[in-house]
C-alpha cells in the first residue's frame, strides 16, 4: 500500500486506506467539484506507528495517546510527509486533518471527534501536526463516541489529510437538507467572516440562510463577534470584530445552495458540507459527509406530498422491528384492510396504507388529511390515543399542499359498513347491552378458537409451518377485532353518562379504576401474588443472572420453580416490544420477569401499598364515582339516573376488554415465532443460516425461498448490523412527511421548566422521578414516579410500585394511561422530551387532572 495518495487517486471505496474524510474529498475532487488541492497520508503509516498498542482494559484513551505521541515516526514515513508537502509548493500553508476509518460514515458522522490543525507552515510543523492527529483518535470523546455506536476500537485506523489552506474571507457550513425540520432539498447555510472553524466549533452566532428551490426563505443575521483568521508564518488567531449586516450576498447564498445540490446529486443523499470563499470571491468545498441525523424516508408509492404516522411511536416500541416482524405486520395489515374491502392483491405486500422506513411501521394518513370526513373524525380519534398528534394534524390541515380533495364521505362509509358487517358489530353491540355475560363468554371463546388455530399437525413440514403462519396472521386480526364493538359500547355509554349527568368526562375517571376482565391488569396482579407465594430466597440475595441459571436448571426452591413455570405457561408469550415476533418472549428469556420478582421481594412497603389492596380501593372508588354521577343525573330526571347507572355498569364490564385483542394478537405472534424457530433450525441444517434465530432476519417469502438451499448468512449479518444501528437511533418522529419534514419540529416548544401534556389519570402526587428507557432490569421503589418514553404491557409490572407516571407519548386512551387509571396513580402523557428534561432523583409534582408536571 502506498503511504501517500493525491486526491486524484482516491475514491469513495478506499475507506480502509484513507478514512472517511479523505475518501469524500477524493470523491469530490474526481467529480470536478471545487476542492482545494491536497494529499493523504494513508492508514498504513498509522498502523506502523500504532503497532503493539493494547486496546483493552482501563485507561485506554490516555495510554494510546501517550504511545502515539512518544513513538518514533519511521524515517520513510517522515520522508513521505516532507516530500508530499513540498509538492504543494514552498512552505504552503495547509490544513492537517484527521481522517478515521470510522468517520463521515452514512450512519455515524463522528464530526469533530478527531483533531484538525489549521494554517500549518513548514515540513517539520506538518510532521508534528500529523502525530497530534494520530493521537486524537484516542481522545476521551472519540473513544466514548465509538463505544456508543458499537464500533470496536481495535478495528479503527487513522489517515491524515494535508490540504492547501483557503485564506477565507467568509466560511461556514451548509446542510443540503434542513437538519431541524428534516425537509429535503432545503439548504441551511451558516456563515461567518474568516475561517470556518468559528462556525464549526460553535464559537459564534453566525448568519443563517435557508434556501429552497432557488428561493431564499430566511435571512437571519448573527452577531458574528469573533473571527478566526490565519497568521503569517503559521497558526491562527481569534479576533473580536464587530460586523454589521450579512456576510453573504444573495447571489453567493444561491451559488452555495446550487453547489450543495451538486454534491447531494453526486452522493444521492443529503450532505453536511464545509465551504469557504476566498479573497477573490472563489467558492471552495472543503468537506462533505452524510447527514446522519435525518430520519430515512419511506419509499413513495403514490405521487405528491404524503403524510405518515408512526405505528411504533403509538405502540411505545421506539426501536426497529426485525424483518420477519415487519413481514408479519404486512400480513396483519392486509387482513385488517380486507375487512373493509381494501385488501391488497397479495397479502404479503401489506395494506396500501402501510409503509416501512427506518425498519419501523408507518401508516399513510394522506387520504384522511385530505378528506373532509377524515378531518372531522381523525382528530377525535387521535385525542384518545395520541393527543400530541392532534395539533400537528390541525397544522397539516392548513398546508395548501394538503388541501381537501375528497369531499364525499360515501367511500369511507361504505368501508365502515363492510367492516361493521364482517365483524358482526351490530349483534355484538346488542349482546353487550342486553346479555353482558354472553358477551364476555364470546370474548373468551375467541381466545379458545385462537388456541385451536395455533395448533399444527405433528409433525409439520417447514412449508406447512410457513403456510400456517401466513394464513394465521392474515386471518387472526379480523377475528379478534370482533371484540371491539363491545368495548366501544362500554365507552360510548361512558360518554352518554357524562352527557346525561352533566359531569365532565375528566371528572369521571374514577369510574374506570380497577376495571375487571383486563388481561394485562390480571397478569400484573398475578405476578404480585406470585411474589407473595414463592420462597423469598434466593431472590433477595442472588443477582438476576444466577436466578435465570437456577430456574433454567430447575433448581429454584420447589414452590418458586412450580409457580413461575405456571405463570409462564399462561403469560410467557408476553414481553417487551412484543408486537415484533422477532423479539424473545418471557418464556424464552425470563431475566426481566425474575428481576421484577426480585424487586418485589426486596421492597419494604406497608400493607396499604400492596397492589391487591390498591386495586380493591380502586373498585370502591369506582362504585362511589358511579353513585356520584347517578346522583347528578337524578337532578335532571329520575330516568337519567337509571340510564347512567346501567350505562356505567356496562362501561366497567367491557372497558377492560380493550387490552384483549392485543393480548390475543401477541399470543398469535408468539405462536408463529415458535413455529418459525423450527423453520430456522431446518435452514441451519441446510447450511443456509448459522443459527435458528437468524430466521427472524428474513421475511416469510425469503424463508420459503431458502428452503431450496443457498447461503443467506452474509445477508443476515448485514441485516443484524443495520438493526443494531437503528436500535441506537435516539429520535423517531411521530409524524413524517414524504419530503422529510417533521411537522412537530416546526411547532414552538414550551419554555424551559413548563412541562405540559395530556391529563391521563386524575390525582396529584409529589415524588422522586425515575427515568426508565428500558423496563428490562429496571427497579422502581414504592412511590417513585416513572418517567418513560411510552409503555406496552411489558412495562406494567413497574406500575405496581409507581407513585405516578409521566410519558412522552400517548393520549388519554393509550395503554399507559388506561393502566395508570386502573391502578389509581396520577399520570400525564404526551409530555415532549420528558425523559431528557427530567432526571432520575429529581423531585417532581404530577398533576394528572391538569396535565402538568412541575419540576422542583
């Protein structure tokens, strides 16, 4: 390998030899873009100097820096640096810049993690700067960044770019897509007099320009109080210089935007660039890297601006779904769409309204946004489950690009009629009103039928298993949806009782406390009772890993072994992120469950905090609430009181069934998961996969094709790596437009300290916050306030000890809100950035009636 390469010798495929920064500069130069001349000292030079460096153990960063700063530079490497530098001219001022192999990547930019040295003059100064660049690979920040992105230190190498300095009159950065709103092809330019380091380092408030389609949408003057400029003979200086007005003309702004568009077109993706304009007015491009923070866009299926709504966010599953999990939801969505008469020709394609992006599920709501009927109905529906989305939806309705084009409600009504007919909604409503016990029995029969459908012939071939899985997933959802008319009847009567009595719905929430027939509540209470029945040792002293080993070996104390096994027989299909069939269940990985039991047994709370006692108090509060609402109704007429009592009794009878369809759906997914594991074992035997679990990184169609043989191990490895990268994504939009815009980012944020959301469960509590991002292994002391992104049933064992709940997602009818009400804990949901703005240990007050969270 050559030790030094000119930019003209470098292309994007040479990452291992020249690092990300140099690979991009070489690619830009070869594309004819205005890049200052330069060359790169390859990673081979670094490898030789770093030979023998131990990248394990504590104190790694400091040890590595010392090694690289003290190790001698091989003489031939020194000669290469001196010779290559001389080829640029006599004592030419250069920028000496780090270029790591884990840098400027499509999934992680590593911007600013390694060092750059500006206006370096003289060969010996360049050699010294190269050595400091090598050492900067091991700054504390660079080491931490690699660890957070799952990159092995031992695999990283560093090249060094040496590039002629531009004596910039004005310089700065330019994003070819708006990094705040996500809007594609909207250039955002920050500019400041002097070298661009002032902007890159954040040392100034620069001028800002926003350009779209050649039109300058925004001109914002910064104070520009600091200028960084080159000093004759080498180095830079910082000068405070007042600067009035804008430092770029409109023509220069448009020229920059045009240059950015050329760079983006070359790479086929939005770019983060650095640029400079010299004293002659010439525009230079000094850097380009992918913008890694933008959320990827769904593949467009229809023309025009589209509106996508995140299924993951509303379900509280912020991470990605496995390929087989996504494949399952395509089949499920196809079955759901078919109920209304809008199913796809091939169920494997998924419903027309389903999209996938960032390995997560999205619903295309464009038709609803652009229809008169949708604008009337959808905000009311969102107010129940995703209240934060309502103002976003209302702002979208004002966008002229999303004007109403569907004026007639007839197509929607026809679909609703088909839907109601297919799930026998009228008869289910009558059943709920007149024969509630038969209604509950019907809901139980759906579960029994599902258990029968889950059974496979023994033995079943892999083809039979795949046929069964696809058929089951497409057919199950319509069947379990037939429970919902009874649930909606209960909630409809709840609203009717409010109207007849004059009591606002917000003041009737106690009616919904401790409702029966909720499988998630029943599961949580059973888990608590389980903790009271089993032997407390070894749960009070052994770590979770040891508890798992004892359980799997059948060596727990006899009652614990028997009772936990029985619990998993009933509820082992559940788990965290359970809507993804590619994710292990509690029955497979019981660590979370055993950890919860250990936490319960280590608690030191009074009898009044026992969940069963709290649940009984909730039921008593509900009876009192019904009596109060009925007495208010009696003031307006005796018959009203009778209707209110009847209606609220039905509400309590059927409201708990709200969780049952998901309970059945998750049981279906768990059954399919078990069956697909057998298919995976068969594919391992064929040499197609390395491990049976790898089957979850294939779609159903791919698994079927793989039965014919082949080798999919490389594909699975690539998908696992992509899945891990997506798992580290810190932000997922709730609404995303097809041009990349996140509408919520356009909204004005609340002032610091003013945390407001949606009132979800009445009551006020002051306590210590516990921020939990993942329920697995989490511990909540009695009375602590749980602060989390969102919840699914895998979170609810924590609710038994929580004093209150704050969630970033959700509305009054979202999962966490419903469970909080049933347990009688104050809750506020839909609180933007709650997990960032609240810290563990901070005392907060949660007002579940006002929808506010006050920080002390």
